[in-house]
C-alpha cells in the first residue's frame, strides 16, 4: 500500500474549527481529539491535520507545506496566494461589509470620498474603492475594527458581518455588502497524482455529507386510492417505494425529499389522509 498522505490545514481555534472538525467526523475519518497540538495523523484515512491560525492557511497551502486547507473565502481572497478553491463548504457564512455611524447619510460609494476606513481587509476594500473610482484611505487594523469610528480613528469601517449585532451595538449601520463568504476547501495547485487521488476520495465523502444535509428520508402510510396524489406531491430522487401494508387498502411510501419540500407539503399530505409520517436524517448521499 502507498504511504502517501495528504496534509490538511485547519484553524486551531476560532470560528472555523468546530465545523471543520464536524465535517471530518461526518466523513468518518477518525483521529485523536486529545492531542490537538500542531498536527495529528488520522487513523483510517491517509490524512494529517495541521492546526494553524486561519490567516496563515492560504500561505501554507500555496507553499505546499499543507496540501489542502479549510479557511474562509474572505481570507483566501484577501491573502491573494496561488491556491485553488476546490469546494464550497457551506458553513461560517458571513459577509464583508462597509458600515458608517448610524446618523451619517449614505447614498452610495461616492459618499466614501476622502474617508478613512478602518479594516483588516485592505486588499478587498481597495479593490472595491478602485472599482467605484472613489479615493478613500484604508486604515489597516488587526482587531476591534468596529470601535474605530467611535474613538475617532476612522470615519467608517469595512469588516466581517454575520448577524449584524456587533455593528448595531457600536452605533454603526451596514451600507454596502462588498463580498459574501463561506468556508472553502483550498488546494495547492501542484498536487502530485497520488495526492490528487486522495483529495478526490476526500471530496467524494465531503460531497456525500453535504448532499445528505438538505435531504430527509420519509416514510408514511397512505390510503391506496391516494397514493398517486401523494407521489405527485413529492418530487423524490426517483419514484418512491410503495409497499402494501398488512391492513387492506393501505400502502407504505418511502422516499427521499429536500427538507424544504417536505415542510412545504406536510399539510397537503395530511389533507390527503396520509398517516404515520416519519422523517429520518440521511448520513451520506451519493450523486
Ligand atoms: O486566531 P485566528 O487568526 O485563527 O482566528 P480569527 O480570530 O482571525 O478568525 P475567527 O475565528 O474570528 O473567524 C474565522 C472566519 O470565520 C473568518 O475569516 C470568516 O470567514 C468566518 N466568520 C463567520 C466570521 C464571522 N462569521 C464573524 N461574525 N469572522 C468574524 N466574525 C466577527 C467580525 O469580525 C465581527 O467582529 O464577528 C463580528 C461580527 O459578528 P456579528 O454576528 O455581530 O455580525
Ligand atoms: Zn485570523
């Protein structure tokens, strides 16, 4: 057996770490959780984890110290390192936004003219300002960006927003969403064929986990004369499994549906006389 392993950089501690570990667990990759030092080798998959600060991940991946990494797309774009985004992971969603003190008038990017804007994302901010042809100054600070206007350090800020409550509690209002972000899996461009093959195996697992997250396996009992109507309501992957029940004129239906579709159709299913509806989470789903 080949001894090649792939190295995955993940955030040591912070907003990405828990979800990154969850994803690895859901991929059935086992590793020691007690020894989260700098690195850990998985027990049942050729992968080693490197625990790093998120800001360093694009560079480590670009340099090939790590082969792949999980990091916010905002950091990937800001750092401008030559890495490939291989998969969007759907967690740690946020946006990079411009915010100004709440009593300040704002009618568009031209109102930023001559302002000093505090940010930890100067590259993305300057791109935005250049696109809109607005001369303004990026004042680079590494943390607590939201307090900059109130202490007179800047006129506006450009920072990550998730719920918006940090802006609100600092008397700021969001006026432009510059960039939407989520966690992404990045890879070094020059992976060897062996490592590429391991990455494909990992992506197969990640995609199966992600696909499954939005779907539910549902089982229900329906009067036989309503089975066609029930099937018409439920756009499953393929046609549902229909099996007769021990009592006459009733059948059990099993199918896989998108969770949104399920919630949209539940009342209609009940109106059709469907009973005993069971909804079961799906662990993995393959295309
Ligand atoms: O120590 P290390 O350098 O590794 O971590 P860090 O402190 O630099 O990053 P961390 O853990 O805070 O964030 C990691 C990534 O999570 C970011 O790069 C984003 O991709 C993503 N993410 C998602 C967020 C948020 N949501 C978020 N809300 N990153 C930061 N915030 C901060 C934001 O800076 C602001 O201070 O939360 C505040 C705003 O949140 P709301 O909910 O009040 O709007
Ligand atoms: Zn960081």
